[in-house]
C-alpha cells in the first residue's frame, strides 16, 4: 500500500511507538496479517493520529485509559512507550491510570499500574 494516508500514518506510527517495532510488525506480516497492518497504519495512524484536534501527548493518555478499560495489556505496553515518546511524564501516566481506578475499576487499574511499572522500569 502506498497511499498518502498510509505514508503519513507510517511516519507517525514510527515516531510514537518506535521504528523497530513498526518495521518488525510490517516485515513479519504475511498475506493473512498484512491487510491488518495496512488498515492500522492508514486508518488509525494516518487518519486519526494525524489530525490536529488533539496533541499527541493527550492522545497517548487517552489510549492508556482506554486500553486499561479494555484490558489490553499488550497494547498498553506499546502505548506506554508511545506516551513517553510523546512527552508524557511518569506522574502524568500515574494520574491517568489512577483515574481509571474510579471509572474502570480497581482491578483494571492494578493490572495497568503493574504493567506500567514494568515498562517504565525497563525504560
């Protein structure tokens, strides 16, 4: 795929979650998974993340909260790295995850805090 939105999405995706991760995701895709990689890159990153309405830092914090609510630890790990890359501080991440305890439930927040602590320690 080589649309303008795909190229813009690819650039943003690499800047947020890291070039190595994105290259691995695309290079390891096969005929079955490549359509998903194209969709994610063009639609999520090229159509939504590319919009001017919210700064990337805000988008990252929103993602952390939504991924906590959805119980998606793999994606949470990835977007924790993205949040740091987008300028979120450890304190801002903590505050966003603390907010999830109220609206998503304490067990969800505990899991996300555990995941965030591991990721932040590795960074």
